[in-house]
């Protein structure tokens, strides 16, 4: 099937960063901001406008100046060290003129000598450092383009060409980055691409630097690939499986939640979105994918590429399920992927993902110290800036490992003392010396949320209190709360007094209860928004700031999901779904209630891969039997793998053209017609209201 047809088929199967497209009135949709309680709104002086910082927020933010050493400028110096060239203004657009990446949007940073009252001073420093963009020298022969996307594009000069690490998220951004490299350092062929892990901001821009036809033959040995005229794409073991699975099964929910995490609904500004620890934000270009040609399967595997020796260290289960560091002995340089990022990272990420293992994360960093620490003179990474000097490098690695290990161990200590997840997240604090390091501050991940991830990993969601075995839904609970509270206006008056006293978290909680009981309560919406806004201004974590301010925006103006544009996908990643993945996704998309009375089997013969699958639709459940077939199936299908997308998309015409159907075709049509539970419309669900 052609790329155009595949792209059309996959309209509902895009990456987690695809924008919402509809505000259909069915399901969890925006409720607007109806105003039946105008009197209490006026009485409390509530308005829908964004506010400045309160005196309490000013006090909280100002206090950081006595906590952190703002005279320690090592990170700021490292952020600009080695600058070779940068355009005076950086704003990238696509062929239609849509802005897909902008550093120009943050030009206001130059207008302030110190952090504005509406910004946490620590986050302000990180934002200024992430605003440093251009082409930088890491060490002679290793260069990075930073600030052209969320991640960095890194190149190493071999004997005859470039070795590229992590080609960004959007192909338009990686193309611009390579143009900057070629302008200053010369145009050379790409000899290999190395991708550290399967998150889209590290592979999505690959078609900006090479074509699919440029990729080496994956059936050849790595040496044969390197000696061919093609480009090997080298990744850690399990890369493709994780890249596809993570971005599809929960992709629609992650899309919507990502709008809160990355602040894509917000404007850049001192009352809007800023940096988020690992970059200025998410680019909005085209995400692409080319199937890797070689997997690293063992730590210390060594490959020489264009005269450059590389030793790989696998670090699975750290920042990604499949990840690897790379040691470059000729340069005394250690690529630490996203295992060290000059900020505290996430064991749990706000967009949603499987929790990460803090203990394993620390273990692999200490393993890197053991293997390479005594010789390393510079570490460089997929986000932010390098660190130079053997003493600095080893302290940087050890401090980073210590943070993750402390969170893991201290959370387990508290667990065994009987504390719950919420209690632990409010109790746990890093030791002072670790907390004060600029490169382990909570710009991206937070100690509180990482402790919750550890709790979830070991204990799950249940806190052992039987009251919480089967709680009411938020809306049901909220309605009972409001019923018991009685006079809602009086509750709002009390909440406004608490707001005036700076108790923003409590005010947000109680007013959001009222919103969930009655989304049309304008006073509750506006007061909740004001409280969340102040919490956003105080947040050191960029994603926390984004989440608070996005929630405030939607409380004031209603669901904004339909008004955003984020990155698009060219469907190349989705095309690499295996037949098993597509069958599993059928079960996720299926209307199980509508199919609950049916019990039938389907044999699937996949012609291009030679696979055989049997699925049994049993009372609305899709049971999958790999390498199996029924002797008496109700339906038999024979087709190439990607023709299964026609079934996922209920494309009857496509099925008739691309799939040989034997048996009960009407039953197949019924199955397909109920593949309707996930769509671009459903991804516009509400978050801050029911």
C-alpha cells in the first residue's frame, strides 16, 4: 500500500503528540463557563483575566534567593561554552508558514535582570540556560546543535563523514540543525545514526537528515553495513518494540495529557509557559521513523565507525525501557543519553507512562563511573549542555545517581513505616547538599512525584485503607460533598478568605470539588483558576507550571484541546506495528458491550511475514492466539500485515480490495463497525472538570 493510503488509514492511530481535532458534544467535553451565580462572582471580585503574583507567591519565590547559591554560575557558563554560531533570531516554520519551533518567543527573557514575581527564580535560571541555542563544540570533533528542538542533535566527525546522535523530534528541526552544522563545519556524508532510546524527541526528526532509501540493509552484519554505501541506524535492544507500543496503546490519552505537561495550549511568557528542565518545549513539526538496522545487545560491545571507536553501555529500565550510553575513548568523552540531564528527571511522567526504576537508574550511572569515570573528561547528553573536567564529571554522575537512589530508598523506608503515597510525597526531601545542586534541581521531574512512582512500583495504587477499596467517582463524590457542605456560596466565601491567606492548594482542592459537582458554577471555576495560577507561578518544575496554568486557562475559557496544533506524524512509526500489536489494539478499540453476546473465531494468515494468528471474540473480549489457527473458523483472512489497518479503521472498501475474506463476511463487518471506542474526537476529554 502507498504511503498516502497508509497515512489516511492511520488518522486515528497517531503518536501521543498529535493534536485534538474536534469538540463533539458527546462524551467528556467542554462545559463552557455558564454563569448562574453572578452575584457571588461579583461579591468575591472574581474575573476571568489572568492575574499577577500575589504577595504570598512573591514571598515564596523570593525566599529561594536565600536557599540557592545564585552566585554559582557553573551551569550557566556550561550552557554557552563552545558556541560556534547561532542565528540572531530562531523561528522555524513549515511549508505552510506554521511556526513549529521558536526561540524568538522567549526574547522577553532579555528584558529582566532577575526573575519576575510570576516565575520561580530557579526555573527562571533554567529557562535562560535552555534559551542558549546554536552550534556548540563539545570537544574537538564532537559538536551539538542545542535549542533547535526539545532535545539536542549531536554529530561526531569521523575520517570522512558525520556520525549523528539522536536526530531530534521533528524532521524540519533536524534539517535546520544539519544546515547550521554544514554552514560552519562543512558538508560531509552521514556514516551512521545512533539513537539512544525510543522516545519520539530522539528519533522523530530522522527523515530530516536521511531518506528511507539511505538506510543500510538490516540483514547484513554491522561491519557489512558500515562498508556499504548506506547508513546504519544503531539502537539499543528492544528499541522498535518499545517505540511503537508506547506511542499507540495509550496514545490518545497521552496526547491530551501532554498538552498539560508541555504547555502547548499556553503562550510563552512570564505568566505563561517557560522551559521545562530538558528544553524549551515540544516542537510542532513532522515526526518520522526509519526502522533501525542494528541493535546493541551487550554492554561493552565495541564498534568502530569511520575511524571512531565506540563502546556501548546498555541501561534498560532507566529513563526509557531501552536506552544506552556510549563511551568514546579517543575523545575521553561519555555520551550519557538521557540518564543524566542537568536536572532531576521523571520516574513518573505527567503525560502518563510506565514508572521507571530509580534503583536501576542509579546502578547504571555508577556502572558508567566504574567503567569510564577515571578517563572521562567530558560528559554530553541528549538534553541540555555538557559537563567538563574529570572531577566535575564524576561528581555530576555520582550526584545524579545519588538523587535517584535516595528517592528509591527513602520511599521504601517510609513505606515500611506505614506511610501512604500522598503522605510520603509530602514528607520526602533530598539531603541539603543534593537539593542545592543546580544540575539536580526539580525543573522536569520532582521528588514528590518520583516518590509516588516508587510507591506505585512496589505497592500499587491502593493505600491499604478499606475506605479506598472502591471509591465513588470524582463527580459522584463531589455532589455528595456539596450536599453535605450546604450553602455553596458560603463555602466559596471561606475559600476566598483562604485564598487571600495564601492557602492555594486547599482552595484549588475545595473549589474543584464544586466544579465537579456543578461545572457551570462560575465562581468556583474562577477561584480555582486563580489558586492554580499562583501555584503555577511558584512551581520550580516546568511541567508543574504548565499543568497549573493550563488548568487555569481551561477553567476560565473552557476546554481548549481543539485550539492547539502540535506535532504531526507521517505514519512511518505506526506502519511498523506488528500484526500482534494491531490485534491487541483491536481489543482496545472494540466496543465490548456491543459485542458481549458474540463468540466467534477468526484465522489470520499474514502473507508478507508468514505469520498465522487466531483471534477469538468472546463476549466482547479479543483473545489472541499467536502461531495458531482454528480448524473451523467462522472467518478466515489472508492479507499483508498493513492491510489489518483497514479492519482497525472500519474501512469496508479497503478490506474488499486488500484482504481475502472467507466465511461469514457479515460477522466481520459487525466486528469492524464496533471498532469505534477511540477516535480523534474522544481525545478531547476534559481534565480539570467532568
